[in-house]
């Protein structure tokens, strides 16, 4: 059949091994290909619309992108993703739409714009409609006017072609449960829609978010999740208390502005008919279950690790001291840890109690560290006792077997002002913790994998957060991971362009990459451009070991490997009475000609002035890339009785001599036709003898007489 092509450029960065590009149509798998490392991959497909998915063995890299393949054409994935070349799916969609909207609430929805044109504004409208009637039941909040209105607004994509923005609506009241349709339109075209439900027939409780908490620097979204599912969202008024209406239940609170989290993971319990103060929950006194907890407990403690746990106490008596014991033991009761004594900077029996005092809000937040005294594949427990009473027991697992690598936290990073907690998370879940020694390198043994390394001090201040990949049997330095400086990249091309900016051979672009911090991980291999074309380009990318990238595009690559076209016209057999006219035509459709040799005729002359027989005419043309074309053509000059008669009439203009001479040529022609060559030659000799008298009379020049004589003699051959 007739196919089109999808080009998956290596510059897109799908180069860390083999991937599968899955093209599905109507939900079914259509085809899959291997994407080559550091090489453009061309995928041949029948015309049609496909859904593209790129992934390695375990991780999706790109999904849900619609592409349309046209017969005989190549579609660039890089152009589709940049918002150019007609990306059909570029636009806005909803993220974090709540399952239900409660009466009296102002609703917040997160608009997520992807793959748009960079730094370009889009007229954006969001409608909230009653599904049954199609009636609008909401007004959008105008941030500039600080009032609710229903008009469209312009949202501008950033340099990456993205928009991430919270938008807020004021819902009309509902007397009964009703279904709501939410939709978003971009430049008048609907891009996404969602369904939610507004309730009106339940008993509610209330959460007050006080302005004194400091959430007053504009609009924020407070997201209340039940489990891992978003339940509802509200707009927090600037400088005023906000009351949120919620059905009874337990919620997890998160407060953020458009992009940054301000408060997260606060548990709130709503009781019918009652109001809960967020200020009291956060600062103690209002929690229904004040006491101690172990936070950030790892799923398992790896061989050789020192274990770090955060002791978290809320809702206690202010400025009150408690006797605290913490230790780790094997399930069944055997203690297998020693606790770090901060005052003596040594490890002691974990059962030794220490005194901890709550702050003015009745809270304690304190990192405590243990050193495991033995190892093995086994279940262990962390236990917390306060004033002799067991408050918390957490289960974790100590692992000895497996393939480990190491994370090195160098002392040079400056984490030397005391003890710190290093928290290692995988996929958003806490994996393990470690103690960072003051003024010394710290090595943490971890199973191979990718971790999010967060380092905190005792007071809860986060010092850093960075992604680190651990490889079995190798040590990875956090210093390398913290490298935020892009590498440098330069390029050379060979051969260089000529004086006109063209070459007539393939051009190889070679990239040179350098990084003074973590070192170069990948540098684009030399790229050879073989295709003919003007203003072609090649892009190279340098990636350092910290994941920073830099790209460089070499433009102006002009290649013309085809010689110009050249044709000669008018090369044929001529007789002596004709005018020889030979011309040529030269063209070059790519680089153009240096000079046109066909501007004037190659030959324009009376045939009688040229020698009888074969002649060759040659012409050469050169284009601006240095390609040469040379063409030759053959023409001939001949004499016949008729052409000699015509030439004689041209030379001898007096009627008497002209008639006499042409009569002899006519007689010779007739004798030749009969095959009487003696008679033919006699008539031609008579023609030659008479030319002498005609010349002497002045009716013809000596040169003309000699030329006619030579041609008459040629007729005897």
C-alpha cells in the first residue's frame, strides 16, 4: 500500500536504552518498534490516526498523544510535541476535578495545558452546567477585578508550552442533588469535559481556615482527599477566614497556590453540625487524639544502615517534660539496636530513657537515630514509650540479601551543623532513612533503584531534595546529583562550505561536550547529512551525569550533489546554403549556476563558411556547489546540387552569368541521376571554367569563386 512515516528524533531524549513505541488505533495495539539510541527512528505506517505511547520495559515515557499519518509524507514527532505541525491534542484539560461539589462552596479546578505554542496566549473558557437542563450554574472568579464574572480569559503558555493554573467558581445553590458537567474550551474549541455531583440533602459539618494562619498572599486551593482521591476544593479568601462545608468524615488537607504546596498531610475529622478550627488542629489543643507518633518510618532498613525515625507529639500540655524511650527489636521481643546519645555523641542502650519537653503549642518534633546491632532478612519493630507507657509500635523489615549500591553524602556539602535526617523515597512513598554524621562523609547502602533524596534538620527544615539513581555494586555521590549546571557543547562540520555556502558531498557534524561538575554522561554522536537540500540543520545534545542537558543546532547546511541539467539544440545535418544556428539551455534547481553559458548561441554562421563533414560542439556548466556538467553534440555540413545552385544564386546576382552557371549545375545533376558520371564531370568542369570568366567580369569575388569551385569538385566524390 501507500504509507506515511513518523520520525522520532533522537533529540527528544528517548535514548536511555530500548523503548517500545506502541501505536494504537481504536484501543487496539497496531504496531511496536524499537527506538534506537542517539539515532532518529523512522516508523512506516499506513495512513490514519494513531495514539502514541513510548515506554521502556517498566516506565511510560510518553502516552495519549494523537498523531495523524498522511500517505507519502513524514510527520516529525518533535514538531508535534512543540505545538507546531498541527498537533491535534495540544490544549487544556482538567486535573484534580472533585467527585462532588458541596452546597455553598466555591469550587476550584486545576487547568492543565500541555504541548502548546510557547509564550502564546489562549482564550480560555470554563463552563459549569446543570447536566439535565444545560443551564449555567457558576461564575468564574476574575483575579484582576477580584470579583466573580463569566467572561473568557487569556492564559499564556510558558517557554515549555505549558499552563498550570487554579481556577475558581461560585456555584448557584441547589435544592436537591444534581449532576454537573464541567468543560474547558480553548480559542472556542472544546478540549475536555468532566462530570461531578452537587449535593444538597445531607447534614454537614464545617472547617474554618483562619486568616491568621497566613494563607493571605492571594488565592489558594484547599484540597480535601479521602484516601488518595480528591474530594473537593475551595478558594481561600485573601485576608479573611474561610468556612468550608463538608459531609461528616475524615479528610486529608492540602493547601497550595497555583504551583506550590503550602500545607499538606493534615488529618481533619468533620462531625455533623460542628465547626473544626484548622488553627487549633495545626497548633495543638484541637486534635481529638493528642499524643505521640512515629513518622517517616521506612518500609525496610537495609544492611548496615543507621535508622532514623521522627518522633511526632501534638496536643500535649505546653512546656511539659516527658520521659521518652525508643528502641528497635525483633518481633518476639529481642532488642537489636542502640540509641544515639546526642550529649555524649555515642550509641547507648536503646532502653535508656531521655527527657523531652514540649513547646508552647504542646508539640515535639524530633529526629531520633538508632544503630542496628545485627542483620538478617526479618521483620522488626520500632517502639516508643512515654513515661513508661507504650505509645506507638511500627513494623518494618530489615533486609540483608539483595543487590546493593551506595549513596555517598560528602562532608564537603556542608551538612555538618549537627545531625540530619536523609529521607529516601521511591515513587512518592518513603523507602528508608539515614543519619548523616557531622563533618564526615556518610555512605548509605541501598538496593538498586531511583530515589528522591530529601535532607532535613531536626527542626523540620528541608535542606535539599534531588533524584538519585543507585546502581548495584557502584557508589553514587550526592554531589554529582546536585549538579545544576548544564554542560557545554560545541560543534564542527566537515567539509566546510565553499565560497557560495554549498557543498556537493555529505556533511558530517561532530559534537564536543564538556562538564566540569559531574562529568558528561552522553554526547550526540557525529551526524552525517547526506540528503540534498538548502538550510538543513543538525541538533546535538550533551547530558551530564546529573541529568542536566544543553543542545546546539548547526544550521545552514546546504548540500547539492546533482549536476545541472544541460541540453543542446540545433545540432543536425546542414547544407551549404543554410545558416548554422546551435543553442543550449542550462538549469540548476537547487544551488543555482555560477554562470550561464547559454546566454548566447553556441554557433551562428553560414554553413558555406564551415568545412564539409562532421563537426563537434561542446559546452560546460558549473553550479554553485561545484557540480559540473559537460555536453557535446555533432552536426554536419554537406553539399548537394540544389544547395550549390542556391549558393551560386546568392553569390552571382547578374541574371546572365547566374543563369548560365546554374544551367550547368542542373545538367550535371541530371547526368548524375542517370549514372553517366563522365557527362556529370564534364558539366561540372564547365561550371568551374565559366567561374573564371565570371570572376574576371567582376560579378563574383575571388573567394566566392574558389568556394564554389571547391564545392563543385566535392560533388564529383
